[in-house]
């Protein structure tokens, strides 16, 4: 039988795993499969959290958006420099 203390430990572990996957997502340029591997979290778990936890989804989307902005800025810089390769 699960006790309140067990539930609290599980909640704390899940919160840490979510923080770990978000950090890994930032470190892997928003690539989910690489982040999951780095954080040792399955893609199925990542997408369950993404679909069921609005706060997690918002943080993941923010990381992905920052990565897109960074990539776009690099592309624009290259274009301005005349480098189209």
C-alpha cells in the first residue's frame, strides 16, 4: 500500500526527472531524442509529460523556441555576410 511519504518521494523524483530532461533539451538544441537519451528518460515518458503537464509543455516549448531563434539568427548573420552555403 502506497503511503503519503511514498507518494511524496515519487513526486520529488518525477520533478527532478522533468528538470533533468528540460536541461538536457536545452543542452541538445531542443532535439527530443538526444535529450531523452542524455537524461535517461524514454521518449514515451517525455511525450506523456508534454501532453499531460501544461507547465512542463510550456518550459519545453520555450526551450525549443529559443533554439529556433538562435538558429535563425545564425542563418541571418551568414546571409548578411553573403554566405549562402
